[in-house]
C-alpha cells in the first residue's frame, strides 16, 4: 500500500462521504468466529467525535467520487469541478483492517458515486465486503450503500456480507426529486429497499427452521433525507419517514440539514445557515414515534404542518392537548407517563420501579432526574403542592421558556429573524 | 459507637467487611480502604483480613434477593473507588437484606438511587474506554494502549477486548493504577510493567513503536479532519462527547 497515494485518496473520498450522516454501528449480532478480528457491539460504539459534534464510529468513505449523475444537491455531481479519485478494493480492505486493529473504528461504511452502471458499482462494493469477510475473517460492522438500479442477485449477495444496507431517498417528495435530480425517480430507490426487506424476512423465517442459515443484513436497513433543500414542510418529511418505517421495516431514518455546496439557483445559496435546530426537532419527533408511542398524526397534521422551533414536539403536543393533563405520577400507565413533557423513558422506567414501594413526591422525582421546569405543569404526585392556577397553554409556554435556557437560544433568535 | 472496618481495597475484602459487620452485630459501621484509613479519634476500628469464603457468602446472599442486572450494579458502583462508596453500598445491602421483597430497584430509596447513579458513571467510563483506547503497534508486534480512566474499569472492559481482538497480541495499561491486561493470543492476564524511563505515553516514538504505526496515525488524523463539516462546527458538543481530560492519548486530538 503506497502511503502517499492512499493518503490523498482518503482525504478526497472521506470528505465526499461526510454528508451521509448515518454513522451508527449498532443493532448487529455478528460475533467473532474462528479467532478472527472483530465482534459487533450490539449497542454500537462512537470512537471519537468530529468538531461538529457528530459521532465517528465507522470508516465512512466513497469507493469513488466519479459519478454519471448530476443531482443538484450532491457534492459529487457530474458537473461539479472537483478532484476525483477511486480506491482499489485492496486499499479499502487494508485501511479497514488497520484502523480496526487500532480500535479507531467499529467497521466500514462504504458508499460510492455511480460509475459506468449501477451493477458495475454495486459489484465493487460487494467485492470489498466479501474480501473482508471471507479472506480477512473480519467480523466488525459493514454498512454498504444499495445502489439504485442494482440487480436483485447483487443485492442478495450484499446482504450476506453487510450488517446494514441503505439507500438514501434524499429528497422527501417526488416533486422535489424531479426538480433537483431529473435523471432519478423514486421507484429506483424503492426497488432495492423492497428486495432487501423481503430477503431479511425470508432469511429470518428460514433461520427458525435451519439454524445454520447465514445472517442477512442483521442490522437492517436505513435511509436519509435532506432537510431544507427543496422546500418541504415538516409534515411532508415526517409522513414520508413514517411511510418508510412502516412499509420497509427501516431501522432508522436520518435527517440531514442541507449544507449549501452549490450556486445552483434551485437550492439555498452558499452561506445559508444549516438548519440544525429544525433537524433536531425532526429527530425528536422521530424518537417520539419510535420510543414514546406517539402516532405521527398526533404531532403533525393539517392544522399543524410545522414543528415549533422554540419548544420540543412533545411539549408542543401537550400544550395542544391540555385535556389529557394533569397526569397522576403514581397511577398513570406507562403510555401516559411517557407523554408528560420533561420525562424521558429512563425517568419513566425509574418511576415505574420506584412507585411499587411508595407514593412518590416531588423530592423523589427531582432525585430521579425529572425536568421539573417542564413537568410541573402537567402532573400531580403525592404532595399537595401542585400547579393550582388555571393556566392557558400560552401562559405555560411563556413560563417554561422564561425559566429555561436552550442551547439553541442564539440560533433561535437568528432563525426567527430570518423568517420575519 | 461507630466501628470502622479497614480492608485491603479489593471487592472480596469489602464483602468480607460486610460479613463481619453482620457477624459482630455492629450497629454503626464505616468501611474504609487501608490506604485512606486514619485512626478515628472516637470509636473502634478493626483491620479485616480478606476471606473469599465469607465474601462469596455475602455475594450469594445478594444474588438470591435480586436479578443479575441489579446485582451487577453493586460491583460497578464499587469500582468507582469514590471515597464513601463503601458506605453507600453497605447501606444499600442492609436495606436489601432487611426487606422481604426485592428492593434493588427501589429508586425512591436514597442509597439505592445513589448506587444506580454511581453505576451509571462507571458504565459510562467503561463505554468510553471501549471507545477511546488507541492501540499502537510496538516494534515487537504488540498492540499497546495506555489509559488513565477516572474509575477502575479494566476488569470491566477485559471481555470486550478479548472477544474482539482475538487474532492480535494486545496490552491495555492503566497508568494511574499501575496495572494492565495483556492478551497473549490464548488468554488475558493481569500484569504490571516497569516502563522505560524514556517512554512518553502521549508520544509515539520510533524507539518503541513500529514505523508503520506513524503512517496509520497520520491517516487516522487526516480522516478525522476530512470527515468534519466546518459549517456545522459545534465545539461545545464536541467537548461534551470527548472531554478534554481524554485528549492526551487520542491520536486524532494531537
């Protein structure tokens, strides 16, 4: 391996891959075999964090940034004048093995620009994973991109070596996609996703009968949407997300605030701030759907098409549904506890355990770590001190904002100014 | 009157103290490590010899009262090495033995809650060490890493590294506690090292490390830089995830 050439390629191809936000290494159950290298950690490990605060868990690179497509939002689009490079299969294998041996990474996340054809590209990605698994006995995490348009046979093979597969739908609506990536259509993204979904189901059911059935993409599938590039509102984004969770059994949908990289007039101009706060609210909503038992229609609907920026979506929901409150901490079921603003699932778990032994009062709840500032307006406990005033939702919101300091305060005033 | 029980600092030693406190029917007990012990002005004190049999009996007794997960919290909390951790655990154990039902998850009890908080601290440190260990290939082919964790987590991370790095010799050394775990391709052993006087744990000198080691560190540093998105810079979040005290042994932060 020639150090200098690999160094140059790594710089170009890691830089090009960084807009893919997924870096998760969790959810796989692959174990070390035959005293080889690696063992997937079910919870995933972030080995370091970049200065933008994002987790670095995998060696995330493109195999090449040569691409035959010209999607406006993408930094490796054909018409962009940038340095191009391509890794050899062996170079990626060597980098992965040596980074892994030093405990820098959990594994490899390999994506690629499309060169020649979808199948030609997918074949190279599969070749890297295959070599790592079969020749190097590597049992760490491998995340491969499913290339839209790749053949079913290649997708099947990919799943045998990879822990996770993903296709980024990137643009939440078909209309946006038409505008920004006229060469692509939604059906091309969906086909490999559908294939992988069906294979996962099939391998799982076969495994129940024949234990030696190999693993197939044990960490499932994920996708990513760009936020703030093509004018969609939060409702459109989250309904699309919900559609993919429901219909393709996705493990994760990622939301990536658009980082302006182009002077294309169809897109936000360079220098426009990345919508990080909006991205954060979308993730909070995603969590409410996956872990807190909310339905998407409760949070976003025709009357509320956008998430509040100044308060979190659960608080927003609570303020619109004051008839559900106050909740009695010592009696309510898990579902309702999880709906109280200021209570996370860990607090809910502790409350459910602790209240078996005694009636809980404010002191217990504070010690457990409930966010009192938000929770106090929505609950009662074993204490005669509770919010007795008949406050309007607006008043409560005002009181909460007054007594809290959001890490987004400065950003919030900026963004609010932007929208007038 | 309070009795102070002094022990050698091992978990078995601590459990032996718990056994003795029960056997001697002591009312008020304080348990301290030998190295932290100062003779009290009032009250009695006693040096307790570690007896694995007695320790095992206490442990087996606890095991009957709770789930495996809950039991594990007692060991994790102990490894925090916090000055009064022995008394927190002792109080929690008393509460568990006094109660008929399983109270190990009664987070309304101040000792149980404190225990679970310590456990959380220790597990976080364990997880961090699984992430922040940076192996460097030595001239004699051993992947070597030095760490200085806040808590004594080597016993907890052993299994993780053993399962993962089965085909390479490796050594993780705790510089502040002066012991390490070494995997010899067969099994993991505890070792202590006489570090060379010229050895600087925050540097990678070719006196000790393989030349190729520097190349991979360079590639890793490059990768770390390339994967950052400048327009999203957020140092506060960065430092929250990678606290500064860990930086000196992270090659990407040099």
